[in-house]
C-alpha cells in the first residue's frame, strides 16, 4: 500500500500525494507548481493522476504535470478533463501504484463526480468534507443524499481524504444544527487544537463523520427537528438533506 501525504494549494485545497518508494500519484492537482516542487524535492516519479471532478481547482495543474511526466490521468468520463487517458464512470477497479482502487460514482457536487477508494482510504474530492459536504452545483439533493449514503456505508475506520480544509467552518454550522451532540463538541475542541498548531483537520474517519457530520445524520431526531424548523417539507431523508444544504448555503 502507498503512503499518503498532502501538498497544500491555493487557500484551502489539499492535493493528496500517494507514494510507493520513488513512484508517485496525485489526487486533484489543481495547481502544478507545488506538485512539481514536491516531486523534485523528494526525487519522485509521477505515474498517475486521479481527478474527482472538473472544477479548475482540482484539475488546473494537469496540463503542466503532463508536460513534465507521462502520467496516466484517471477522470470522470462525462466531464471535460484535460489529458484524460482513463475515462471512468464508477464501478471500475483501477490500479494505482500497484494497489487496487475502487471507483465510485458520487454525483451531486458535479454530475460526473467520482470518489476513489483504496484500502482504508477514501479520496472523495468535494463530495464529503470534514463535518460537511459539497455544494450542489449540478446534481439534485436526492442524488447527493444517495451519494453520501453510499460513502457512509463504507467501513467506519476508513480515512476520509477530502479536498478542502473547511472543517472549522463546517463545525460551526454543525453546532447550530446539533448544539447538544457531545461527539460534535469534542470534535470542535480537537479540530481547534489541530488548526492552532498549524496541522490539517483531515483526514477524519467515517466513524467521526457519522457521529458529527449533519449531512450524514439526516435520520437523527435532533437533525430532523432542526431541519423541520428550517422549513423542510417532510421527514424524508432527501427533504431533511435539502433543508440542511440550503441552510448551510446561507449560514
Ligand atoms: Zn468542486
């Protein structure tokens, strides 16, 4: 299994770097410069690029990386991705640095959005965040709720490698939804300490997300009650999710 580390990019993006010896792969390289610098500094050879979705802050660095390295580019078949050599729709198993990686279709943030599942490690782009989820730029609440359900069904120790450092902001919203959730209050303290020490808040585990992320808790009584106060029309999971997402958009 490869080792996972991060390359910070832009204001709050994480480009995940997978390495096995001197072999390397990256997930969502929105910017080439910090990736090229890290590959150079560590004497790594870039073999594979994994793209979760088409937004520029996730694929903007691909062209410049391909000028330097003849890497394979795994990406959503239904989205416009620079240099895509391995179009995917979800359901495939690909090989990354000798490791089998499962491809999952998780539409919602964008329609072709993919997640990549290696043993114990989920690279989910802008679908699931620490204590939050991505905005619905293209998909419907029903699609996103179903995508999050599929991710929530993965083993609880799975580490969630999302693409942005949004956790503190998301936790403020989560507390507004569930002020009495003790796991949530504990996570707020933990994440504040990590951020104050200059450390990333991610990866989290799916177990942590299921205990504290309101978007994975649309069946919990407290979350349902809060969403109904935000004018959710009924108690269905999709209605509760849609009300939470709309609330978060204006939070
Ligand atoms: Zn995005």
